[in-house]
């Protein structure tokens, strides 16, 4: 079978042939049975009418005239029925546009409903046939059999096809039945009851109190009278108190989930069970506060340690760099000149690493001043590219800025954002494939300005994008290029300080960096300066006035 044979038109045509041939074969079989019963093949029509005067003459005449063609019609009908049904069984669940089994609307009807309609009709037809009521004498029974057979053929074929489709889908066969849903619901209820009993047994230290209280309450209600009324009122107060205590515990949990570690639950008027739970929540809040304080203290000490060590390193490192510069001026040659060159390169690399380490520490702990202001991202990107123009030319790279023509303002710190762009351009110069382009795209999406930088990596990027933003991690695993592995981590921290987001994507050798900041309106133009007040031409300058008049003018001004 090809996909074309599974079209809707072919399926409808096959259904029509199957129903028509099935009904024909059914009634043809009844005709053959009656022809044999009344000896149609050995008696004449006149003899049959005389022998069976109670039969319907018109129907008897028609059936007697068709006695020779009943068997060929039966064979042809059965053959067409078999071919059409086999085709429909193969095509059930298939569609011409896919190879998967796809249920249709009738496959979503519970299978029980099909059997609930088909089975009564089938039993009624079988009852009439087995009861022995002659269709040639009882026209009412014949009409019911004809109509019932047509309905049974249509519904029976639909039931068969939906059963086949559900079998092809696997568990779909029994899951979409009312019986399965009822059994599943009962099973869940039974499992819930069993689990409740099991939980009660496990928590017997608490549940026995509730059980005793329930027995006492039941005893009071059994006695009835005034005691039951008083008990009902007391239970109302108890349940209201429990509801308020549970609400207090719920509020405490929500505050802890929000990060409010200073929130305390009032446990003074709570029942013992709820009071213990409230104290546990308060203890969790206290523990979190202590852990957070210790973490902040640890981060502060770590920052101080890095800063102090970096300053201690800078002092001898500066001396080394200065003395290396002095040695370079001595015009040494041969092996000594090479040694001096190595010392100069490595000392400056160590200086850059020290500076990056201090900057990364300050950025991660937020020890940097942030001054947010509306800034044109396109202009800032153009300035950064202009600053790195020489380095880009030396690396044989071409920077292309898209979207910078239309001013897009974001609320950022210009200095910190420039350092972010500087780090990204520095990485592009170090690790990009020569003779390629570095694309810088700037666009606005809803309330966010997004700046993306894309470049082709010289080496294979066999590392996840998230790991690249960690400290001391670089894309070149061989570590043969200069760099501290802190650039992207510093950029991420600086963007976070400005309430922005920094993300990376890697597609093969294509490296993408995305920086997003909240968009804002352009700054208002500065107010125009007020024109200076004109001085009368006949006024005498202050420096030319006599001392007495100068003092009078000064007093008037005051």
C-alpha cells in the first residue's frame, strides 16, 4: 500500500463497499437458506404457493426468481467484503502525510460506548433469527432485521476499525475506555486510603491523640443533648484557631521562600504541634541568616586577600618591569637580548593577570561604583571599535556594526559597559580566525536593548558556553595563547552590576556573545542659557568707581 491509498476518499469508498457487500452477503445467505428450506430448486412457483398459502406472494415470487443467482451474488459479495475490510484494517490510523499512527475523532470516543450500542442490536437480530420467525410471513420482523442490519454493519465496521487503530497505538486501546477510568479512579482511591493508613501508623506518636479526641467527640454526640451543643461550639473555636495558626505558618513559609530571613513566626498562642513546627521554621530562618552572614564575610575576606596580595605583588613586579626596561636600553645582543625579551613579555603578562584578578574580585562582590545613565549603545560600540582599530587590523579582522544608525539608548554605566565591549573585542582579536569579520549587532526587543558580537573561532570550541564564563577557563585547551581566562567572567559580573544579562552561544566555530540592558528614552536636551543682562552704556565699571560709591553699590546688591 502506498501513501496515496490512505487518502480520505479511498477510505470512505472502501467503507461504502464493505457495508454494502456485507449487507448483501448477509441477506443473500438468508435467501439461500430459505430457498433450500422451501425446496425452490425442486418445486414450481405454483406448487410453493399452494403448499404455503400463508407466505407473502410478492416476496415469494421475487425470491423464487432470484434462486439461480443467489450463490454467485454471495461469492462476489464475500470477496468484495474481504478485500475492502483488509484494506481498511491496513489503512486504519494511517494518513497520507505521515508514517505515524494518528488517532482521529472516533478513536477518542470511549470504546465501551461502541460495544454498548452494537451488542444490543446484534443480540436483537440474533433473537429474531433464532426464534424462527419466518421473514417471508412476518414483514415487521423482516423490516427490523433490514434496518438493524444496516445500522449494525456501519457501527460494527466503525468498532472494528477503531479497535485496530487503538491496538496499533498500544496502551491507547484500554486507556480510552470508561471501565479503565473507573477502575483507575477506584485504584487511586484505594491507594490513597492505604497510604493514609500507612502514614497514620508511621506517625502514631501524633495520630493517637487525634484518634482519642475523635472517640471522645463521638461519645458526646452519641449521648446527644446539651453536651453535644456545647461540644459543637467548642470544636468551632478549636477549628478556627487551627485555621489561623496554619495561616500563620503558611505566611512564614512564604516569607522564607521570598528570602525574608528576618520574618519571625509568633508561636506563643499555638497548639504544641504547630508551635514546634513554627519554631523549626524560625530556626531555619536563623540558620540561613548565619550562613549568609558567614558567606558574605568569607567573600569580603577573600576580596581583601586578593587585593592585598595583588598590591604586594605589584610592588616587586613594578621594579622588575622598570629594571627590564633599563636593561633593554643597554642594547644587549645575542642570547642576553632574547632573555630580556622573555622577561619583559612574561612580567607584563603577570601584571595584566594581577590587574584582571583584582578587577574580577571587585566585580563579583559588587565593590564598584555604578552610575547608570541613558547611553547610546551604537555610539558606545563605535567608540570601542575605533579604540581597537589597530589591534583588529593586526589580527586581520574587520568589524561590522549593524543597527548603529538609529540611536538605541539603554540605562547603563558607560565606563563599565565600555570595559565589557573591550573584553569582548580583546577576545576577538586573540582567538578569531584571521581574514574574517566580527559582527556587532544592536537591536531593540520590547523594553530591552540587545548588543550581540559574533566571530569565527580560530580553534575548535569543544567546551560548553556556560563553562567559558567561569574563571580561568579559555576556549583553547592547550593554553598556548596569552590571557588570564577572566575576561568573560569579568564581563558577566560587570553586566550584572548594571542590572543586565550576559549570555554566550556556540554553534560549531561560531562564537556569539549577547549583552542585554533595559531600554530607556534619550536624555533631555540641556536647557538653553539665559541671555546676559545688558549693561547700560553709561554705567561706570566697578573698578573705575570711587571707593565710597563701590561700597554703596555692593550694599544695594546685597
